C-alpha cells in the first residue's frame, strides 16, 4: 500500500515538473509543487518506519 502511494506521488511530481518545463501557467508554482511531492515520497516511508 505504501509503495502505491509513493508511486502516485512520484507520478504527480513528474507531471508537475513536465508542465513547468513547458511553461504551462498555473495558479501554483509547479516547480515548488513537484519538489514538495518529491520530498513527500522520501518522508512518508521514513515516518512509517518510526
């Protein structure tokens, strides 16, 4: 289950980075969103192992 969540977050981060690379305008900063999702993929397993 945890692997599926991480995979979904990584896919969403990839989409955010891809949209930012093609200069798609959005209300949110797509680079910041991609980085936040990427960091979550590291934090979630680390917190789950506590």
